[in-house]
C-alpha cells in the first residue's frame, strides 16, 4: 500500500515526508484494520514531520484524525464488524494501571502511545488500531466533517465539559481556532451566550456568523 512517511524530520519546505510503498498492516489480537477514507491535518502532524517531537518510530506515518471503513478484524476483536465506519484518534493506548488510568483520567497516563507518532497513522491507505480506541462515527457526519472531531473536537468538547457551564449560561472563549469554534457550536446548541476574544479578524467574523453574542480583539 501507499503511505506518507517521515523519512528525514526537518522544516516542511525541505520535504520531510515521502510517499512510499509500505507493507500492508495486519490487525493483531483485539485490533481492527481500517481502509482510510480521509485523514485530517493537525498541527501535531507538523511537529512530528519537522522533528519538534522526537522520533518515537522510525519513518512513521503521521495522521491521527482518521475516518474509514473496517476491512479486517484481528483475533478476538468484537466491538465492530467489517464494513463499519470508525475513527482513529491521537490517543491509541494507555497502561490501565497508573493512578491516572485507575481514576478515569487516562488522558494523563504515564505510559501512553499515540497514533502517527508511536505507531503509523492515517496518511496511508490502511491503518490498524486497538478496537478499544476506535470510535463509531454517527451517520449524521460525512467523512470530512467527522475527521476534525477526532482531535480538535475531542479537545474542545472536554474543555467545555470541564468548564461546568450551566444551562443557558455565559461562556468566554479566548482564541477561536479549531477546538474553540467546535466547542462553541455545542455550547450554542445548548443555549449558551458566548463572548469571544481573538486577534484574528477572520475568526471574529466566524464567531459572529456562528451565533456568538460578541467577538473582539484579544486586547480590546
């Protein structure tokens, strides 16, 4: 199969990625293989390609906003069937034993593994993942709409829930990038009044178009 590998980490204009013929991955026990339909681009992918994040896996395939169809199951994999549409996100493994995992905060696991850094990601025709870290994709989203939700969407949604925003309450958002504009839409749907502060005039315009009450410069 074809995949984009980080062959020589460095500035993006030095072409650190190379399109190569690489072996087709085989799903191990409890894993599934996904035929990739789309894969979003995250700033973290740029950090991996440029070497800002130290190499964990030589010639890794980046990409962790992966959407595709299950095309093969490893032994004992039961959560999904062949043909199901699933997503693969950044976090792909936690130890399950540290105090963070044991208290429901596995995002803080001390021995995690990540898609597109520790293991090959979605800039390829196929990718594998432990079934426990695959996401069912609701039919309401098409593939391209779903992909950003697997990173920016997860981050923004968690931040929104951590804010303990009351129903119909007021929410202030500082900065209005990928995570913020997605979490804002959830909060608006739930009846919140939102005030945005961001330096970007384009982002201010988007905030108002989405229904935020106000949008102004970060230092106004």
